[in-house]
């Protein structure tokens, strides 16, 4: 079987860090699925995501997109990133143009699309992400949640196959969060795949088709939410038996 995205035994250590961030992480994604990626702070979720579109290159192991190992030359990476789009954990890392409109135009123009098509896509994604009123604004002068919405719109304008979203929902208000899940639902219907790193275990339990559990730079488990949340090793590693909320003293 050819997987849409396959990560094979990835190892990666950041310069100057004694402990490797990825220590043999493997994952096979068939496609058209909603996948939640959970795990403690520092378990390697963001590092894994940065390997999905070739921003980081593994020191050992391989990444395959539709059965082909990634090439790391500029042209190949540009093509890959149109299909595998990453939304960074910090949207500031994503937005680099002076205005929102320029930021949204950059990717589609780079694809060589004509101006009419670029405009059509931008209007479409701006409406979807509720940022039409922000188009003329400088990107640096947006709120955190607005930046996240602009980052999402920029990705959607590329019409990618896989959306790899790192903590996308954590900065959004409940209304926008709901809108994002509606957008995700529409994308799934179009045959797209979504990987969402999240600390919200309810999202992993209720929204995802499949859940990836990262632990110490490895994929500890990858299965349906029902299986993940009854898996003894996962329960132990993530302390799932402990209550979530410490009640305020009355
Ligand atoms: N730019 C960096 N330079 C050096 N070390 C890094 C860098 N980014 C991450 N690390 C280290 O790599 C490990 C994995 O980090 P990563 O950001 O992938 O974890 P994460 O699961 O995304 O965590 P979080 O839930 O906090 O977002 C951690 O030990 C972290 O300290
Ligand atoms: Mg992270």
C-alpha cells in the first residue's frame, strides 16, 4: 500500500541539544483522515511536523510523500509545500509580508496562478476565516487569534492535500474554533487530510479519526480514539487517570 505521507524511523537533534528531539519516530498516514497529535510539552510534536514538509531534514530515517522519498532541493520543496502545508505553532513564524493581503497573495502568486485566480482564492479564504476586514491591515498589528486566522487562510489559499496544523486552535475564541472545525469538515469532504497537534484531549477524543501519541521523540501509539484512551501504556504515560482540574479551595 502506498501511504499519502510516511515518516520512517526519524531521528533529529537540534544543534547544541544533548537529547535528540526525535528518536526513531515512525508514522503512516493513509489520507482523508482527521488526525490529532497529542503528547507532553517537548515530546516532539512540532519537530515531527517540521519534518512533514521538509523544513527540517532528519539525521536518520526518511519521509515519503505518496511513496516518493522527499528531495530537499528548492524546487522539490516548493512543490511539496503546496501539497503539504504547515501552520506553525507560533503564527508569527508564518507571516512575513507587510500586509495581510500581501501575505495571502504571496503563496498563490508563487504558484504561478494568474491575478484573477489569486483574487478569487483570497476572497474565498478570507470569508471562510472571517478576515475580510483585516486584509489591508499590517500583519504585525493583529491579535494572536487574528494572526492564526490569517495563517490558516494563507494555507488554505494554496489548496493543499494535507494540512499540518500545530496548536492551531489554542489561540482561538470558541466561535472561531467552531468555524475552524467546520472548515476542517469541509476539507475532509474534499478528500484532504488534517494533522492537528493539540493539548485538548477532548478534541483528540471527539473530533479525530485517529490519534498519534508522541512521547520522548517517538510515536508511542497511533490508533482510534477509543483504543488510545483505553491503552494502558498511554494512560500511564499521560497520567490520564489523574483528574484534570484542581478545584479551587472554597
Ligand atoms: N529550535 C529549537 N532549538 C533547540 N531545541 C529545540 C528547538 N525546538 C524544540 N527543541 C527541543 O526539542 C524537543 C522537542 O520539542 P518540540 O517543540 O518538538 O515539542 P512539542 O511536543 O511540540 O512541545 P509543545 O507541546 O511544548 O509544543 C524539546 O526538548 C525542545 O526543548
Ligand atoms: Mg509544539
